């Protein structure tokens, strides 16, 4: 099973971005999203940002993940 998670872009350098999700910061490829900007939310899968995500939807998804932590 694969899981894609939302993350917020905090820095961009060429075709790589630093993203933050739940306090975890990591590098990811943004080569599939040439128009991504700092502050955008993206869906991460296997080290790649594969889709931009509306902020409201990203926050709703993050909230759902947080409720699952308590299960």
C-alpha cells in the first residue's frame, strides 16, 4: 500500500524543495510541478511532489491524519 501525504513548501532550490509536514522537514523533487511556490501545499509520494493541493483541503487532510494517530 502506498500513502501520499500533504506537505507545505518552505524553500525552493532549482527542481528541489524543502517541505514540512507535522514538524518533519525533508527534501523532495518538484520537477513535476514547475509552478509550485513557497507556501503551497503539495502531495508527496515516493520522494516527489506530484500535485498541488488547495490549502483548505491540505489542512483537512492533515487533521484527519492527526485523528488517526489516537486510534
